[in-house]
């Protein structure tokens, strides 16, 4: 499973990655809070504005690798806007 966490300001770009990787099935959680070394703190308030979104994508290993590659390219393009991808073990889908 791939988990992508990103700044809500780049939602269109993150969703474009799914299209590029021909990933049709995902779960999206919007308006989450967090803090990252390069992206800063996002708590949705006056002091720490902004929020993050999370995408969960259950996919085969080949698609996960392709998705990570696309995320790496997007990170190069966007710089510090904030997007990270994580691969989590997925034992079963029912």
C-alpha cells in the first residue's frame, strides 16, 4: 500500500500523479494536520496555517514502485511544497 501525504495546496498535482500511474482506486482523507522537516507545521490555524491531505492506494508492488517514481519527479518540480510517499506492507485485500 502506498500512503501519500501532501500539502492541500498541491491537491491537483497529487491527483494528477494517480492519473499518470493509471491508479483508479484510492482513499483520500482531507484536512489533516502535521509537521514535517521540510514542509513545516500545518495545523489549520492562524499561527500554523494550512492542512495536509492523505491518499491511500492499495496496489501491486509494480504500481507502488511506479507511483514512488512519479512522486519523486513531482518533488523535484515543486520543491518545498510538501509531498511524501510511504510504502506500507499490505497482507490481504478482501
